[in-house]
C-alpha cells in the first residue's frame, strides 16, 4: 500500500507523461497545421462577434454631449470598483447633473458588463474593441475624452435614450 | 382602573399590546410598538397635517380605514395595518403621489434616502395605469443661498411649510395654486434664508428640497454616519456626520429630545469642512525665531528620533525644554477656549500644573456675543461647546480663571504663551484682535486643528497641529449641563498627536506613534484552505 502511494506521487513519472503528450501534439501540429486549435497571435487574429463586450464606450446625445447623468449607478455596481465619477451642476437646468470627470481604471476592470447593465440611460456600453495593449507607463485610466470621443468612434456613439424625447412623451 | 397608572392607556397595535400615555396619536403608538407604518406628512416635531393619506389603519369595530396621524388612541383600541385592504389603500395613495412624479432618481440627491423609493419597494403598483402626460412644473428653482427646489418632485406633504410656520416662525414658504397645479414656493420676493432653513431639506421626504452645499457631492449610499455634537455654540446639538474615505460631506441633526429635538442651525452645518484636510493644520509651522534645527537639538538629548517621530513631537519636546528653563510660573501663560473636551483639559492642565506649577489660566471667550444671547430656538451667544466643562475642570484643579482681556496688561511679561486656539474662525469673529496680544509675548505656542492664516505673519508663533474634534473624542458639557460624549473617528491626517500623547511628551514619557491613516476594517484572513479528498 505504502509503496504504491509513493509511486503515484513520484513526480518524474507524471512529468514524462506530460512531456509525451506535448511532444505528440507538437508533431501533429507540425504536419497538420490546419487542425491546430491555437492562433498565431498577433499575426493571425480571431474575429469576434460585433457584440463582443470589450472596451467601454460612453454614448452621446443627439447634440454630441455626453449622455451620462452622473448617477453613479455603474460605479456602485462595478465589482472591481474601477469607475470614478465626479458630478457637477450643469448650466442647462433641463440637464441638471452631469459628470465633469469619468474615469475607468481599465487595468482593474474585469469586463463583467455590470456597468452597462446598471446604467438607466444607456450611457455606457461595452464596445467591440478588445485589443487595448499599450506600453509600460501609458495611460490606462480612460477618461471621457477616450471613452466617448476616441477616433475609432468617429464622433461618438449615439445613445438610444434621449431626454428630450422622453419629455415630449410626457414621462 | 385599579393598579394602573392613570395617565397610561393600553391598546393593541398589530396584535401587540402596549400601554401609551393619554393623548397619543395612533401613529405614535405604532412607533412605540416598533411597527412599520408608511407616512410622509407626519413629523414628530411638527403639527399634524393629515394630507398624504398614507398612514392608513384599521380600527376594530370601525368599518372604514382611516389615517393614523390624526387619530387619538383610546383605552382598549385595537389597531392594525396588516390587512389586504390597508395594503391596497396605501398602494393607491402612493400611486396618486407618483402620478406626476418625474423619472429623476438618477439625478436626484435624495435617492437612497427617499421616502418615495422606500415606500415604492413595499407598496409599488409596478404597472402604471396612467395614460395621460405628466404635469410639468418648475425645476431647479433657487430658494435663496442655500436651497434648491424641484417642484415636480414635491409631494405636497407641507412639512417644509409647517416648519417655517411653527419652528423657525419665519413664514417664507407656502403652497400655491390648486389641484395638480399646486406648488410649494416662497411668497413674492422672499427667500428661504433663515438661520434654520436647511432643516427643511432634512424633513422633506423626497428630493424636492436639496441643499446647495451638498448637491451632487456624493451619493448618499457611499456615506457612513457617525454621531457627534455640533461645536458651533453652547447648545451642542446632537448631529450625524456623514463621511467616507474621501472625507466629511455633511452634517445632519440627530433627534435628541433633551437638547435640540429634531433641528440644528445652518451655521453648524459647516462643521464638516473643518474636519477635512483642506482646512486643517497639517504640520508644525515653527516660529521665525526658532528654526527647525532647534527642535532637533532639543530632542536629541532624549531618545534618538525614530523614523515615526513627527515634527509635532519635536515641537512639543522643544516646548517642554523651554518650559523647564522658566523658573517663574507667572511667566507662563495658558490661554484656552471652550472648544475642547473635558478629558483634553484635564490631561493638558494636569501636566502643566505638575511640571510647571501653573495655577491660572486665561479664558478666551468671544467678546462679540454675550454669554446669555439666545434666539429662543437653538443658537446661543456663547460660541463654545464646552465653556461649562472648562470652568468645571479649572475649579476641580483649583486653577484661577482670568478673562483673556487681562492679557492686554500681562502679555508683555510672558515668556511663553500656550494657546488652545479657537477651532472655527467663523464663530470667533474677534480672533484678529486677540492676535495683537501675541506679538507682545516672547514665544507663543498655538495648538489648533484648523489652519489660521492670520497667524503666519506673526513671527513669534509656533503652530502645532491638533487632532480634530471627532478624532479626539471626549465629553462636552453644554449650557444646561448636559454631558455628551463624542465617538472617535479615524484620523484624516496622519501623525498628529492626541492630547494624551501631548501630555505624555510634556511629561517626558516616551510615546509610540501609530501610523494611522483612515483606519479601514481589518481584512479577514482568507479562510479557504484546499484539502485533498
Ligand atoms: S465591466 Fe465590470 S469591472 Fe469593468 S468597469 Fe464595468 S462594471 Fe466595472
Ligand atoms: S454611465 Fe450610466 S450608470 Fe454610469 S453614471 Fe453615467 S448615467 Fe449613471
Ligand atoms: S424624490 Fe425620490 S423618487 Fe423622486 S426622483 Fe428623487 S429619489 Fe427618485
Ligand atoms: S418640498 Fe418637500 S417638504 Fe415641502 S411640501 Fe414638498 S415634499 Fe413636502
Ligand atoms: S402621515 Fe398621516 S396623512 Fe400623512
């Protein structure tokens, strides 16, 4: 009984069996490249669905201003606590409250999408971009300028919910 | 009624039998029985209006449901609010309140502590039956310097109107127009600027009245509340301080029947600012006569300065050595305000008395207000929360109390003047006059938790930081002798000595400085441990 256990826990055996597996996989991949299941990233890229939940987008209103009302529900719901919003009083009293700063610490974000779910006004969405590597020391604290108006968004994504329309419906 | 207190009557609330004083309203009986009851217009500190129709109850023997706030309890009355009928009544009452209510919760400061939200979770219809457009009313109306009104959110409970009529007696507010056009507003040209105006923000059960100072600063669910007292005057109102890791954000009155009932004055609401980093004295400002190197020299004689020893420890050690050099105790002046707690005084005075045989203190009382000023509600002329405590401690220690105006004659004789300074410049309007005396003394050591800019220009003043009101804690005795103890909150600024530490340093004892900075809850150890099989 004791001997048996010792053989089972003798690491070298498992190591060799693991290496055997790797070696045969390698041979298989060398001669049958098509069946290989991994990609040669970054030369090859996987095409995700356009509904992929990647880097956040802050949507805008029809006039191009930020849709976010600074209600902080996303920040409250965020499990990584990586959203930081500073609210202020808007000059236009029909807007009333708006964010003067909106930051997502993207290195802490776990891409769960809870922020998107919490938002009552469709102001934050998870966009399709998923490649966001950058050099050491670059800015991973995404601010409004990046989240809402980065060049890739071509002037901003329009929110599906407009306050003016809502008011005209009488609600 | 044999064997029973004549003034008590018994009744049953939701099946729970309780005895209440005569002339108790049914809603109070619910509170006494600790049963939930929905309500908006009833407020224990105001008269009964009976206009929200939410506090519906059933009384046994009475076929119709009725409101609890305007029903008096009688002997043997059986009240309940658990039936299906009541639930339906409240549901419909609430639905009418919400007919014209805007979809503002995301931008409404009240969200999180809103009566409508709370009741909706219990009695909401969830399916709106209304197919008319909502009535639009004025939004973001400024009602003066402190308050913003949003008429759409108002549910016309009239608490605010009753407050200005009954408590502040300033009569600025009224409800105008009729039906669904009714709106709260001020009478022509008037502004809601009385000394107690912000109480209307507290009692407004919805987000119709919001405070300009607190507006949009924080969501209320991010805030923790701590109990404290207001140190703005000798009334010492019980308050809640709302704070989180980012600092202190607002002050609200804490109901206290013995003292401030449900209110506090608007001036006292600025208290939180003095606890935040921006206004605090964060480091020692040595006087221009002594360079910082002096501190180092004096401290080198005792223990070698460890890395945790702060400049304020050095400054106090320097003060200690300077005090030791003075043999004549009349050359040492101690000037105190009634801003500190009984414990602080005891600690500080006892070491000075023991070591330097001090037997008199100068009492700094703001001269502008007389001690007996009172506005018949809360605000008192004595702007110190603990004048009584100070005088009591001085008497216990048989210290002679001299009025600070005497300094005019004696300041020039003093070699050292130790000041426990006023914390709030707003209340000490005569600070700058006092500072003139300081110039005459040889050296001044000014202890304060708040930065006083006018001290920087006086060359013989060393400013030493103190912990703030809620970091020190302690007991305060108000104008009528009510003792209130403060809870102690985490430190905002690290390495500031407490009074007991200061006293220890002055006494020549060693102290251990803990690097405290917003103590958070200790993280629990990860209890999960992997086990094979
Ligand atoms: S995706 Fe999740 S973790 Fe990332 S910001 Fe949104 S809520 Fe936070
Ligand atoms: S993004 Fe949406 S949930 Fe987040 S603060 Fe703005 S409005 Fe609120
Ligand atoms: S008053 Fe209450 S229900 Fe109305 S918008 Fe404000 S938080 Fe929402
Ligand atoms: S403003 Fe607030 S307190 Fe005044 S009537 Fe309206 S809901 Fe009531
Ligand atoms: S609380 Fe009784 S009617 Fe409003």
